[in-house]
């Protein structure tokens, strides 16, 4: 039910105002559980998993991970 709700409401920024009445959870707990569910469900397609994980990351206030090439100023000395 968590996953179905998240897929339905993700295009509308998650539907936070509906989470407590629907699941009895505050949004923070909902997004933590959703992240765990996404990691545990191998049958979720990659695009949906990526979109929902991104939503969870944003809602939980985690910093976005950006991978950059290492550019050390001392490189090649």
C-alpha cells in the first residue's frame, strides 16, 4: 500500500497531507519506510525506484550526492 500510494502521489510532490490519515504515520516515517521498501523490493522497475528514492531523499532533507572526478592540485607533481 505504501508503494502504491507513493507512485500515485509522487507527481504531486508526495501528497504529504494524506499520509497521516491513510497510514497513521507522519511523513518522515512514511518516507523512511518507503526507502527501505524500495531497497527490499527487487521487482520495482528502475525508473520508478529512482524517482521514488529521489522523492524520499528530497522529503527527508538528505543532501543530494553528486559524484565528481577527483582533481587534486598536487596531482602529477
